[in-house]
């Protein structure tokens, strides 16, 4: 029995749309009779739905009825089997973006990532495409700049395709590196209007630079984002990390499954994972396919490629084992 009539209306959604959404997603039946709900389905699914509805009802009682998108986000978290108050994630707004659209973590991994950025000076966000690593880092950087917590944002990315030799390309430094930093510009324009973003860039409050141009600098009072860090070499990663000055924060994002470096060139991101784990002030946040917030097919695509990578790995191991057996037989 749900006693708060106004909260019940917010929980159910217009025309019971939220309940119908949960029915489709979970494959169970939800019967609403006034303030009473009856859930029919497998025991584990009913238990999950009940826990989820109780948490969403508690939010509605606080005057924060969930939207359809928030119902789906809450369901995604509940399916991960993590014990966390759904409201802590759903109502954690990083900032209001362009057109007053709230930018907020969309799952447990994103919530932990945002909290880590708030807490630590160096944060690594590692995981597949579409998990919001770069987007949320940009949101946190823009918020810090607008709140005057830092004087500037520095955006950088390795230009692997050009071998970092950008001097041969026509135009200014920004024009040369612009294609490689396009995802960062796209995120920026989603958070503040294009005219204001251009003004901030012209004033130097937002700076874009290829990783090769970071050498020799000390970045004080800055929020620095290194994107596509899996394509840094060991030397580049060390160089970048040692640019950090006073009152600065750095976020490094990358996908270790998409390294575009030449063969036999070690990824600086992979090395950083090994060398820097456990150092106070540095935190590693990991994402997986369940954290993908793009089109639902993106998660399925990532899983398919992961399965193929696992199959190839197993085939290589089997071939190595066969070669080892053959060599032993020959020596005998």
C-alpha cells in the first residue's frame, strides 16, 4: 500500500507509463489498483522490481518524481546488483548544459567517476566508447571554470594519425589539431552555447593543444583533460602527468581495447595502470559495456567484439600449446 497519493501519481507516470515501461523491460505484470501494486513474475524479477519501485517512490515523496529516462537509468543500476540508493545517482546534477538540459551521471560507474573527479587531483577513466568518460570530464571542467575554481581548461589529445608531426599541415596550431579534438569541441558546445565557448577560447580560458605541444609547460590553476590516452607512448604519458601544477586537476580518459599505436609500441595508459595504482591522490575508474549510454546497439557491438577478441586469444594460446607439445616430441 502506497499512502502518498501525489507521490503515487509521479511514480506511476502519466497513464501508468512508468509501470508499463518496467513491464516491458522486465517481462513481468504490474497491476495497479489505486494505491496498491501487484507484481506477477519470477521471484527474482519481482524482488528487483519491488526494490526499484520503493526507491523511486521515496524520490517521488520528496517532490522528485522520476522521468521515463530516470526509470530506465534506475533499472540499469538495479540490474547490476549493486546496493546503492538510486536517488544518489539520479539526482546528482553536475551542471545545466546548453538549453538548460541537466548533465548528470547515468549509472553507478559514472557516479563513482564524477565523485572521484571531485575528490582527487588525477583521475583515469578507462573503458569502451559510449560510457561518458570524456563527456563527464568536460562537464566537470566547464563547471570548475564557470565556478572560478580554475582559471582555464586545457584540452589535449594525441594526434596518432599525423605521428604528432603537425608542422607539415597548413594553418594555425588549433586548425591543425582541430580534427583530433572534435569530440571535445562537440561536448563543449553541448554544455555552453557556441558563441560563449568561442569567446572563452579566444580569451585563452579554454585552450586546445596537441599532446606534442605540452612538453616543457607547467599548468597551474587548470583543469586538464587528456583524451584517447591509450594512444600515448610511455614517454608521452610521463610528460603529460608531470605538467600538473598547483591547484590543478587532470582527467585522463582512454579505451585500452582500441590502441592505434604502431606495432610493438607500448601504450602509456597501460603502463600508467601498472605503475600508478595505489598512489594517494590518483584514482582509476573503470567502465564496461553495461555502462554504455549511447544507442543500445553500441553495447551489443562492444560485446561482440570482446567475444571475438577472446576467441582469438584462446586460439593463439591453443597454437602455442600445440607448438610446445610438438617441440617436446621432436627433442625426444
